[in-house]
């Protein structure tokens, strides 16, 4: 799932033009892989057309707009929950920008990273802290941009551009994929050997939806946001991307790795093999380490609690 930015605004079309740095910030964020959503506190639906026109005329974009009542600031939370359900958002990987303490409180409630924009105040709530306090929208956009640029976790389109640059620089790209649910020593040894096959190791991480389709409705144990963050924390891993398909072939078409690493149990006739031969990539197989597997760990835990 791609990262998301949710911006709370006063709801008046003209207010967008009055807020410092709004359009410079929007143009900056428009170049990223972020899904950009705007939450406006206004009762009327007709503002959607006006806001969209203003933003697009100035080189920005937004991918969704949610309207909530000005009479109840709690309705911001309702708009967030609606967006999460409709767009399958991962709030832990999302940013919420707002100019009121209520916006920050709502963002924290749904586990977003939060930015307080402008002269907004958090009041006397000592335990309520925004992740960043920005001078204006451009400052907020720059902070978000820097966070996603420095992240190892990449969206598909961002990854597409990245591999072009890596290949241009003469780097040998290595890929491997899996769910990596309940990480264990076998996973670590696998990743370390995979990294040794080239310069840059890119992990294709099965999404929660993907795992439920090809493993079990009760898996994964750890959600994809947590698994992606964990994978990105390893020194031997250079980049992580999440994919929804049940196998990695579509992702491999985009990356075009020089080497693809797989478990020896899948053999040289694994599902990826024909594609790897087509793109001229080498298949490297790794034997399992110590017979460890997530499924075995789960079964052992079940026996212990029975």
C-alpha cells in the first residue's frame, strides 16, 4: 500500500489561496507516490469542483476529497475512517496535516504521523505532541517529502524510477520476496546471503491481502506496515516494496533484477523461472536454515497455550 497524506482545511475555497506555501507544497507533494487526500470541514458538496480546479490550475493534485460538517470537529475522525475503509489506507504509514489541536488529536487516535501547520496551538495538553510543527504548508510538505525520500519503503511507481537510476549507476540488483511474518533466524540468514549476490537488495513483501489469499485467512500475524518497517530496519536490506499479487512476477517485470533469490524448496522450476530466463536474470537458491518456519513457530505457540 502506498503512503498517504491527509490534509485538513477550513473548507472555504478561498482559504486555500490565503494559506502560505499551500501551492508550492502541493506541487512538491504532487511529484511523490503519496496518495493525497483533502478533508474539508464544510457541509456543502459543491466546493469539491472549486477546490479541484484551484489546485490543478496551480500544478497540484489531490486523489480524494472528503467533506465533513463544520459543526462537529469529531466528524474529521469519521471522514478518516471512511477514507480508510474505501481506500484500504494504512494509517500507520499516513501523514495528517492540520492547523488545530483537534486535527492532531484525531490523527493520533487513528495512528497517523501528524504535522501541526502554521500558528495552530496544541493548547495545554502536555501529552499531545505533533510529530512536527511546521511554519506553513510548504514547510510541512518539505518535512513529509524528506521523510518519504529517506525511507527504504517504496511504492511501485517510485520503485520503477529508482531501479532505472540504480541500473544507470551500474548496480547489480537482487530481489527476493515473501511474507516474512514472525521474523526468525532463518529469515535473517536468507537475507544476508541474498544481499551477498549483488549491490542492492530489494524485498518484495506480500501484502496482508495477498497472504490471506495464498496462506490463510488467519494470517499474517504481523500486519504489512509492521513487517515492512521491520524489514527496512535491517542493514542488509536496501529497499522494501509491498505487493498485492499472490506471486512476484508482475513486480519482477518492473524491477528487472540481475539476480532473484528463492528458497531451495521451490527448486529451479519455481513459478518465477520462465520470466527470469526471459529477462536474463540469474536464479539463486538458498537452503533453509535450521528447519525454521513461521508456521512451525505458530504451531509450537498453539501447543504451549493449549
